[in-house]
C-alpha cells in the first residue's frame, strides 16, 4: 500500500463571516476588545466592556444582550445589532442506561459533530470534538474513516462546553452563593479529530474554559489527547498548559505504523523525546499513555514489558482502553483476562494502569465510536483493511 499522505490542510471557516452579525463566542479577550472598538465602543471604555460582556457570556451563560443589565440600554441595543452569542445547535440527544449523554450538534456549513458527557461519582467529564472527522487514519478508530473534515472554530469548541452546561442546566445565577459542586468538572479533548492539527482554535477555546472570570476550569481538569503530533507538544505545554494524553497503542514502530499512521512521520523514539521534555508537574500531572487493547495485535506480555521499558524516565500512567468495536473494523477486543494480565505487568513496574470502563456503549458514545451520521463519503471495508495492513 502506498503511504497515505498525512496532512493538516483542512479548512477552518473564518470567524467573521462577511454577511450577518459577528459571533462573540470564542474570541480571546484581546480579539473581543478589537471587535468592540471596531464597532464603535470608545477605546477608553473597551477594557471595562470586555470584562462585563465576558462575564455575562462565560460566567452566567447569557445569550441575550438585553439581559446584560450593567450596560446601558442604548449600548445593549447597539451590541444586539452587530453581534450574536451563538453556540452549536443541538440536533439530537441520547442518554445511555449508564447516564452518559451524547449530543449531535450542528455547526456552520451543515456539519455535525458529537459531544459526550460522562458522569462519574467524583466528577463529570465532557468529551469535546476538535474537528469534523479526522485527517489521520488510525486503523481501529471510527472517526478516522470519515473523509469529510474541517477544523472547528474556537467558538465551536468552547460552544460545546456551553451547550452542555445549558443542557445540564448548570449556569449559576448572579448573586446566588457559589456552588462548588459541578456536574461538568472536567474536559477531555478526546472526541472527533486531532486537536494538535487545530492548535490555535483549541488553545483559544481552552484558555476561555480556564479563564477565572468565566467557565473557571483548572488546567488540571483539562486533558488534551494527541496521536503524536510531535512539533506541537512543546507548544501545548507553553501555550495551553493542560494535561496531556498520548494515543500510544503499540510498542514497536512496525505495529504503531499500522495502528497510528502518524508514527511514520514521528516515530516512537521522536514521540518519547518530546514527552520527556513535557514539563514535569506534581505526581498528579503525569502524562497519560492511552493504550487500546486489540486482540492478538498489541496485547502480549512482551508488549507490556516493552511498554514499561519505553516509559522509563517519564512521569506516566497507562490508561488501558478495551477496544470498542464498530461495523466493518478488522480488530477484536482483547479478553478481560488478557487485559488484566497486561495491566498487572505495568502496575507491578510502578505505574498506575487503570482499565477504562466503556461508557455509553448502547448509544455508540464510547471511545473511537464517534462519527457523524450525516457523513457522506464512507470508506469501504476494503480500504480500512488495506490501511491497517491487513488487506
Ligand atoms: N485524536 C486524538 C483524540 C481522540 S481519540 C487521539 O487520537 O489521541 C481518544 C482515544 O480513543 C484515543 O486514544 C484513540 O486512539 C482511542 N480510540 C479510537 N478508536 C477507538 C476504539 N474503537 N476503541 C477504543 N479506543 C479508541
Ligand atoms: Fe484521528 Fe485520534 Fe481517531 Fe487517530 S484515533 S483517527 S488521530 S481521532
């Protein structure tokens, strides 16, 4: 098989559509200031106005300028003429027997992406998408079979979080005592797409989620998962500062080339070097190595021992993901006994090795099962098998 080109040349629609009002969601504070000034807000007032509007949008979840009572009526009317506060539109919502929620949301251009909320005892995690589809073609991943791709704007990324807070009904009410218990307490960039191939938009959106006067999630509660876009890993540390997860999935380049084809561009050695340089935080800030358990492909004792060797010198934990099957995929989930044996080897070497419980399987919300139903171009089973090197 000829190597499929690995590309990040995907389209991001411009923030400012020439026609119609401008969406204020997703703008950084600096951009918001510029936009307000360009539309007539006096420069002297701009800083204060940014602060006020920002709080209404991100702290209180307000979508209507008329509710912004600390702004004059005339100014509110001016804002309403020029701007909108818009988040992706919910097309459908499914709730799993285990409480997991999955939304299909529509974004500009008629594209659709999926967003998943996973409630647990001590936290609630929102799994956010960063692209429509994915340009990468990991052979075990459903999203990777979707050809139609575009980058999400920062508005569409932070908008998923705002949409979820709408649906969970957890925007605070101004003046009410601060509620420390949050349904939506964590974000993982583990939905559709490779977040590091949409760096700026992901960064701006996550900065908004971390902002003290807005959604207020700590950087420790945000985890970005990458398949291994090595040059962007250092930037992630410097410009976002969130937790990092890596889709590792194999212990030799030969196998990883087949499972995670970006390995042909940046191999295991290059990836580990970048991870070693990722700033060491406290023990709680270890890098998560995601490892999907594929029967007979990457799940032997020898793999586990090799993995332990590769982890040397990296503050790491290993998250074992039982493979979630989808129609046409040429892989099977490893048996529970195999997964446990693999986990034990890693655990005995001193690394946490939790086995991820699949959530929301009944609504196809589990890892790697996301894919837009409206997607037009589907790869054939033959293509999938060929790319997995099994054809
Ligand atoms: N594109 C990013 C983030 C999204 S995927 C990345 O690849 O890291 C989130 C995790 O689910 C990744 O580790 C991915 O490899 C894994 N995954 C993909 N398909 C899966 C499947 N069918 N079963 C289990 N995990 C899967
Ligand atoms: Fe893309 Fe991640 Fe799926 Fe690979 S695993 S195809 S990088 S979404």
